């Protein structure tokens, strides 16, 4: 299991949708709750956010590699967790 880095902006409707999908996925796949997620609020940690190469939120990185960015779907968020859960 690998750590995810999740970038978001408070008040962003797409970030809120991503969080809702995450909640649903955790209910359907409880094993994914154990995946470490480093949540970074882009507005509170801009110096850290600027270190990563992305334009849109929500955005997920896995081991320094961007794996999802922009408008979320449940399938995309599920794929993020599947990738992180693999050893």
C-alpha cells in the first residue's frame, strides 16, 4: 500500500465531489480506508503545491507521479485507490 497525495481547494465543487466519491468508495471497499492520504489544501500550503506539476484540483499523486487531475468521476477516484492499494 502506497501513500497518496491529494490536492484540493476548500469550496471547490469538484473537490467536494471527489470527497463524496471517496466517502462512497470507503463504504463499498473498507480496505481502502487504510491507504495513507496526505491531504494538501492548496490555499494553506501554496509553497508545497507549487512544487508539484498540476493545474486543476482535485489532483492525486502516487509516489510523485500524477495519476488523476481535474473533474472527478467515481470510476477515476476508484482507480486512484486501486493503484495505491497495489503493492
